C-alpha cells in the first residue's frame, strides 16, 4: 500500500509539473474515461460511464437493463469509484436492483482490463466493452 501511495503522490506531482510548464502537452491520456457499452452473457445491454476526478481515481456508473443473476432479470445500477493501475481498473460500488426485482442492495467489485490494440475493455467475467 505504501508503494502505491508513493506512486500516486509521484504521479500527482509529475502531472502538476507537466501542467505548469508553458506549451507542455499532456504526457498521458486516461484511456478509461468515457462511455462504454456491452452485451452481457445473458443478452442484456450494459452501459458504463467513467468520469474523471483525482488522478487514477474515477466516478463510475454502470447500468444493466436485465441483470439476470443479481436482480432476477430486472435492471440494475452500480454507482461507485474506480482505481486505475496501468491497464487495469478496479470498480467498487453499490449495486441496486430496480423496483420489482430482488431487493439486493450491496457492495460489488468489478475488474476491467484495457486492450490498447483494440481500444476495448474486458471485465472479469469475460465480457468485452466498446466505446459508444
């Protein structure tokens, strides 16, 4: 954890230095930011919105129009944060099923890997996400 915090501190300082130099361009664009869509294994449609905040941490909202396992086929929302480490992103948030579904409300963690060659995300269940 201490190495991670040191790395985050160094990255933050470097980002601040880069921004403060006149005429300098951003050395790194966060590939995770934006809106992503996928079709889940059960055929439901999913949307993942990732917005910027602190370096390496993002606000995340996920919507699944028919979460068959967690919500017995009813829609589900996940709202939380994401921590980025190189080409991986760990999302932790609160899962809420829509009215009429399983009354589950709880914490959930999802791991995403970014593939630069295809500009796609793959989640820990093997679903591929594309930019929308």
